[in-house]
C-alpha cells in the first residue's frame, strides 16, 4: 500500500501517469545499487526530482537514480523514447544528456552501465 501511495504521489508530481515499464522497473529495482548506479525507490523520486529541479530543466523527464559521482540517471516518464541518459546534476538540461542505454529494461539487465 505504501508503494501505491508513493506512485500516486509521483504521478501527481509528474502531472500524468508514468509508463508501465517504468513503474515496473522502479517497483522491482527501486532502492537497489546496480553497478555504479543507485536507483531511487518510489518514495524517493519526487523529493530527488524536486531537489534537482528536473521538471524545470528537463520537462517530461524523470531522475530515477544517480551514479554517485554527480550525474543523474534520467528517463522520459512515459519511456517515449525508452532510452536511459546520464546528465550532470549541475547541468540538468536535455541538451547535455548522454545516452547510456537504448532501453531501460535492457540497461538494467546489463548492470546499469554509465560509460
């Protein structure tokens, strides 16, 4: 139930439903450290995105984790495109995104490589 409330808060903050594959990935791996990446749990996502001002600088995108080295892991909330990007916390602009995976599910299965 707490996870459902966290997803409801997340979608309220985001302004629309998130893609089911993104919801499933967060439900399965949120809070995990995979490779160099820590993926945020559902109840952390709103706070982290507010802190990094993701909606301001990267409308439509969501910070779902970080690499522990100053970069955010970012995906489109609807996974349209399904790609995974990293971007410096100090330059949260889509112009500065670096693609690290073509598909979120495959990227996680590959151990979350960030470059």
